[in-house]
C-alpha cells in the first residue's frame, strides 16, 4: 500500500487477534471493529458517537467503495482502504472522539463546463471521504425534518423531474413569470462563519461542529502547493451537497415567509410570480437577503426576470399549449449533447 501521511498518533491499546472477516449480530462487518474497541466509558447518545458507531461506519465504508472515485493527495486508492482500516481503525476512531483528527487538503481537479469554462472540484483522501460519508449519513435525517418540499437537489427520493413537475404545477396555476436566480460560484463562495453559525442551531455536539470546521479549513493542493481559501465548500466531497442545502435552506425559509412560490434544485432556483412587476420586486428583496444576510454572491448578468417560456431549468425549457405547461429539452442542452457525441465518435 502506498504511504499514508495522515496525522494520527500511535495507538497505545494493544489489539486482540481476530479473523479478517468478523460477524457481529450475524452480519459481516466491513471495517472489522467491535463496539468495545472504542465505546467503553463513552455515552452513546452523543452525535459524534453516532457518527463513529459500528453500523454507521460500515455503511459509510460500503458507500465509499460503491462510489469508487480518484485518490486524494496521499495516493491511496479505494481498494486500499480495507487494508488501512485493518491496521489503523482503532486509532482513527480514538482520534476522532478526542478531537485530534486532522483532515488532509483536497486535491484540486478541473472538469469542463459549458463553453470553455471549467468547474473546480476538490478530491478528498479516501479516509476523509469515509469520515465525511459517516457524518453525512447521521446528519441527513435530522436536516430532512427541516428541509422544505420546494427543495429537490441531493435529497433522498427526490429527483430533478420532480422539481420540473412542480414548476409545471405553478405555471398551470397562473405563475408564469420567473425570477431565474443564479448564484455566482456558489460552492466556492460560501461564507464559512455563516455556515458554522447555521449548523450550530441544529448540531449541539461541539465536537461535530469542530470536525466539520476542520474539513472546511483543510486547504487545497494545487500543483504541489497548499492553498487555504478563506471561504467555500469544496465540491466533490460526500458532505458538500448537504452543507450546500443547509445554507440555502435559509433562503428557502425566507421565501416561504414572504409567501413566494419557488423551486430549488441545489443552487439552481426559480421563483415564480403572476406578473413581471411582482417578479421584479421579488428579485430585489431576494438579492438583498442572499447577499446581505447569507453573504453569498448573486450573478447579476445571469439572474433574470422573464416569462417561463424564456428560461432554462435543469436542462429543460417550458412552453404553454392548450393552457398547460409542457416540457422540452432546451436547445442549449441539445447542442451540448451533440457536441459530446462528436467528441466520443471522433476521439
């Protein structure tokens, strides 16, 4: 296995010999640990204890293996995670419980967007992905109780076509004018202090807040040099979609408080109104809230007020026929697909 650079102290507790594959309660485990390895004398009601529990970590392990993905800066591949955990599992968990775990910087990669633009992704190490996945699994049920029905992106049993159908329902009810909101480099511009403040309203276990804060501040490796951006949530980690939804849930609540109809899929949001004038007023106070309260940036050039037939949402356009809102693949989506087919065929 390639060298591991994670900062973890030496384990002072000798481990008993055990078979590589253990079964606990008749179920095969995936990181080969017994609950007595790390829960002795610790109250199991705490949030961090839920995160590092046997069942949760085993579930996180399986998900990381299913997702595969590239290695982080330590070069450890997903296939090597099992071997690492067999040797270091107890120390890793103790470090997490003691607040001494230090995440590694993410590896920066860029993927193409529309045109010549590129989107920056941060690839965490496999071990950091395991821990973030474990956090995400525990936090999601808590936040799903708070999230609103108008939010669809990166949520269990909610798809993009559900969001499109909701837009159609609003249009059929007379809400034909749209504030098509574009947040400028959303994941790169999240104010971390504001995010921690929002998280602290629900998460009362300070150790979990501290761990998330460490992941946010772990830095980025670019060309062999470490950079430490002061804001943003790196895209590409298991935790970033949930954190993104938690922050934008604040704007969802504000829109509901003002009585607006809207649909949001991650950071793609459309607010629907019955008149252009109403949409323009909605745009004004929504931009003010997003920029002055959430400290996010609205892309003024791409944010527009328009009739629903003139906007693109999740790759689709809208048109009204016989009094009903219909969907069609947007021309830009068709063009993008054709370009991609040519690249595959002629590469």
